């Protein structure tokens, strides 16, 4: 049923590429604070960089819990579930870091993604994977994928780059637990729309 892998092999890459949805899980250091699980989607937003590294595009959203936790302790788990076909769950455990527009690492990573839309893109999260495992997925329901939603892209396109920075400053600068999240203008990293 469950299996641990030495790396992200060709079969796992194929499985990951076929999934239209994945989940990220992060948590603050210590016994207090909130564990965060976020659904991520949109075609072309996830890339396997090599056998032990992955990355995903992080677009402006209502919160920035994952970034806050990564900035604090770097721990992250990414989970993929098969909602069609043979049941399977794949988890990638590792340590991640957000890279922001204007950062050399951001520019170097950006070419690994099929998704062209940059408006609203606030970071690329890179993860060094130290554990890869799968489990049965027998309890995951069968569901049909209809399409990606266009609402996030549409929302961002109604705002100028400056308005997106204002939104991040107001809503993404601090996590629900009070941790520094998305860096705002004048902070330690560049901010771009």
C-alpha cells in the first residue's frame, strides 16, 4: 500500500503532472499557532525541477500563511491525490523558500513553468524534497475535472500592479498568528506586481 521513494522518479513525475490540484501544508514553529493547508491549482503552476527539487507559482490570495511559515522554519509538505483513474496519494516533504519578483532566483526558476501569466504572481516557492512517499488513496473520491477556474486571474487583472502591492501590504504582510508573511515595500526583499 504505502511506499517510500529515493527520489521523484519518472513515474512520480508523470503522476504529478497529471494532477490538476495539489495541497500544501505548513505550520509555525512550536506548539501554538495554526497549521495551514492550502489547495493549489491552475495548469502550469507546478514544476518538478529535478529528482529532489520542485517549485510552484504562488499568486496573490486572501492570505499568506504558507509564506509566513516558510520564512519562519521552511517546513512544507505537498500532497497530490488521484481523483480519476487508479487511486494514489503522493506526498513530498521538504524545506521550502519563497523567491520574489526581482530576485535572481525568481528569474532563474520562472522558465520552468508552462503558465505564462505573471500579473498577480507574488512568489515562486522552491522546495528541496527530503522525503517522497505514496499511499493507497482508497478513500479519495472519484471526481471529474471540468476546468481551471479563471476567477483568480480575472481578479488580479482588474488591478494595477500598484493596487496588487497595496492589497498585499494590507492583507498578506502578516499571518493570522502574527508572523511576517509577504514582504511589503520597504522590507527586506523587492516587491513587484
